[in-house]
């Protein structure tokens, strides 16, 4: 039923101007529409997300969204060059000191947006 339809994550923002500077300036997103104070962004493969204002931004300790990429190391290097700081997570048998780790058949790296939301870069290993 629902699996046949596109699914888009909501990205909560406490400060919309700051969040837009991060997504549009740092990540290079281009708005594809605006509605009720929020902004739609279109991503690859017919996907996208909706950035919206809420006082609950940054309260989740789980990842909000991830990008499925071809080369995680390249994406991480490009984002670091733009000032994005990657999180350090300890995984069974390895640590991620601000970079990419291989976990369960995938390479992954995590960072927080300007609102404290956890986002990830994931590549099939």
C-alpha cells in the first residue's frame, strides 16, 4: 500500500533562517517550494525532504535521514571542506574519529545539521 509511494523525511528546525543557511549554503540545496513556513528540497532519485519550523528540533537522538551515496569518503571530505563536523561514534570493533566506518555491510558517517538533527552518509560496502 504505502510502499508504492514516495516517502520524504521531515527535518525539524528551531531557527528557520539558520537552518536554511545550513541546507542551502553549506549543503548546496535549492528550494523546490515553500509551504506554511517550511521549505521543500528535491534530492536525487525522486526523493526530497521538508524543512519545517518547530520547537522540537534537535531533540531526537536517532538519525533523521541519510543519503545513499556512491563514495562516502569523497562526500565526507567535501562536506568537511565546507565546515561540516562529523560525529565520533564507537562501533563494535572500531571507532569513527570524525570519519567513515564500515558497519554491517555499509560505510557510514554521521553529522548534525544547524538544528542538532543527526544526518548520515551511507555507501554500500
